[in-house]
């Protein structure tokens, strides 16, 4: 398997396991598939979630680690996910969720096995564009919690993708970032017309 999934911090995994073992946490979660799960549920494929808040004029921006996401598998399929976050006291469980990004992430991970010979899968969020992508980092031995997209890395937009960006179509960072930079940069405001009665 060419994907080198980075190891999640042990406290993050423990917090997810504790939440899965808590009837209160599971019953209060807005995840029908998790509440209806028959048999054991297991957290798998931990992926670091990096956030790119803004693009620089060069189209490259540092990312920040927002958390670790675990797919929750039951009965042979992933129907939910668990998110963890870093607090002053360490890694802690944040919330369970479900929705289209779960199946889309699984599909993109299967795609990744045929896209690049070796890579480290991560998730990259673009809040300003309402976009999430599977980030295939070429340096598969890197610390999954650090780093920024390299021009040779590959991004696979997850569904639902923003209008004009096709989901599940792989793009090199060097090719996709200029497009995203243009979308993320607000258009300049047109000049205001001169006030009536004032010199032009």
C-alpha cells in the first residue's frame, strides 16, 4: 500500500476511544449511523487536518494543524468520523460527525493509491473557499503535524467541492494554487463616481 498514514498522537486516539466507549457521548452525537451501529466501532485512518487561512500574493501560505480526524468504521464501512483538537492540556476529543466528506475521503484515499507511488495523506481545509481536499504530501516520512504544501504535492478536492472545482480530480499544488488564489482574492472595488456638484 503506497500510502504512509502518519501516526496520530496517542492521547488523540485515546480520547476518541474514550468517547466511543461513552454512551453519553455517542447518544448526544448528531450521527445517526454511529448511534445505530451494530457491533464494534473502530477509529481508523487518522489524518492530520491542516488549515490554510489565507493565500499570499505568491499563492503560498503556511498551514496550521487544526486537529486529527479519525474515520469511524462499523460493519465494514465508515459511517462517521471523530475530530480531536489540541488544548493547553493536550489532545482531546472534539466531536463526532457524518456527511458527504466521509465517503468522499474514503474514495480519495483509494484514488491516492493509484496516483502517486508513495505519499503521506493529510487533509487540507480552505475555510475561505468552503473547500476540503486530500493532501498527498510527497515527503511521506515527514512529521504529519508540520509542513506546508509543496509545489509537487497533489491535492484531491473532496465532494462537495466549490463551483468550478471538480471533486476527485487530482491536481498538483503548483497547478491548483493559482486558481484558488484568484478565487480567494477579493476583486477590487470599482471607483466611486464623482459627487454631483463637485469638480470632476
